[in-house]
């Protein structure tokens, strides 16, 4: 039997001497070859919807660094676009979307059944990757978690405190819940199609989970994640799921068990001794190097890499950053990190 990919072994609960490693946003602007391909594609969305070029930028960090996983090049805001929202990116500023702040805005969105026409290029990218990736490299598909996607759809942009989404949640609960439910069903359908196209693992990015507290966290971070995972597991029991309820703090505790996630991705604020004791008993833990160290480099990058490896060495662990690598990171620092990790 062919030896199983390291990433899949860690996700299945195996403790490995050297953990598998990949980086959030590993295909991105810190790499000169990414900037060149992006220039060729035109804008960012054109790159996402161009299977040949999207596969190319997905492969670039694999060629350069030999990561244990590739994540399909796409964005969490493609699903809103497929649901009928207008989406565009303003260079240097970030995403912009048409807003959903009323029942009438919500009613203009399309149903889940129509999304695949827009999202088909992402499935094509996955098929190309499946045939071109080295045999030891796992292929990850992804989507945004419903709350995080809703925050962008409601505000029409990224917000520091997700204020508009919190406001809709309290002033028009019905529209807010309808939006969460639509994104939840869309995500189940989108991730199912990614798996059918070749994704071996899927990840849910809940980047703004930390701004939900108490019952809101349970209703809008935990419950939709649980529904998505249970529907996926019913259809694809062998496909592991990584959940990333970023900055959930104490609410990380029990999240894997409650949602059925195989792995929790932890942000930079999570204490590692606590994660080793409380989270690794429920499954794999992924994280949590500070992305700033990829800019800074030097001895601290080496010592922090070794500290994380050591702290999580008694259970299943995937080495990663606590959030995405930034455009000002030095590509040479990735080599420094890999050497510290792999020896
Ligand atoms: O990780 C990877 O390499 C795969 C591709 C990927 C991208 N976005 C590409 C991207 C993934 C997994 C994402 C997820 C994503 N997108 C999240 C969740 C993770 C997180 O960072 O919290 C969010 C919130 C988004 C929405 C989004 N996309 C924003 C807010 C921005 C603008 C900010 C920025 O970094 O420019 C994007 C753009 C984006 N998505 C870029 C990339 C490589 C930069 C676009 C460019 O080339 O100009």
C-alpha cells in the first residue's frame, strides 16, 4: 500500500516526529512568481476564475518549499458572488460587495442550486491540481464559515468590529438568520463539489468568530459549522475537516467535539500548553506561528518554530501560522522556518 500523506496521517490522529506543514495564504503577494502570474491574469478575481493560472499559483509555493499540503487558490468571497452579490476588489484596500441589510436585499440573492455555474472554474482548478501535485502533497479545499461570509455580505466590506452584521442580527433577526442559512446550505453544496473535484481535506475559515460571544457564538459560529460538517460527513465520511474559529478564546474548548471537526486551527493568542492539554485530546491541532515572524525572521523565528513544535509534540499537530502570511514577508524566512522545523 502506498504510504499515506503526512497531512492526512496527522488529521487521522497520528502523532508524527516532524509535523506536516503548510501556511495560510501560502500562494500570495510575498512571492515574486505569484505577482507575475497575477499581473498576467489581470485582477485578483480573474485569477481565481482562471483554472490554469489558479492551479499555477497554487503550485508555486509547493515547488519552492515542498509543503505537505496545497490549498486551492480561490477566495471565501466567491460564494457570495455565486449567490448573486456583486463582488470586486479595490487594490490596496480590499473587498467590496453589494450589501444585504434588508429582506428585500436578501430576496434578490439567488438560490443554492445556481452557484455551480459561477464556481465551476474552482472545480476545474482542483482537477488540474489533482493530476499535477506531487504524490505526497495533500490537496485542501475551503470556504468561509457562514458568520464570516455574512459579515462581508452585510457590511459590503471588511470591518474592524463586524458592526453592521451585529446590528442586523439585533434589528432584523429573521433576515440575518435567513442569510446565515443560505450561506450554510451554499457552503455544503460548494464544499461537496470541491471534494468531488479532488479536495482531500476541507477547511472552514471563521476569521471573525472571535466577535461572537456566548449564545451568539453557539448559534452563529458553532451551529452552522456543525451543520456543514455533519452534512459533509454523511456524504464523505473519509474527508477530514479543519475548523478555524479565529480568536474564539475559551470557546475553542470542546469546539472540535461539538462540531465534528477533525482539526482545530488556532490563532496566535492561544496558549500552547493549554492547547496541548485541552484541545489535542479531541483531535489534531494546527497552528500557530505569528505571521509577523515571517517578516522579522532571525533567531526569534527559529526559537518560536521550535517552541511550537515541542509544545504540541505529544499529539497530532499540523504546523502552520496563526493567520495568513502577509505581503511584506520575506520568502527566505519560510526556508528558515522549514529548516528549524524539519532539521
Ligand atoms: O491560503 C491560500 O493560499 C489560498 C487562497 C486564499 C485567499 N484568501 C487568497 C487571497 C484563502 C484561503 C483566502 C481566505 C480568505 N479570504 C479569508 C479567510 C482567511 C483570513 O485571512 O482571515 C478572508 C477573510 C478572505 C477575504 C479577502 N480576500 C480579503 C479581506 C482580502 C483582501 C486583503 C488582502 O490580503 O489583500 C482578500 C484578497 C486575497 N485573497 C488575496 C489572496 C492571495 C490578495 C489579493 C491580491 O493578489 O491582490
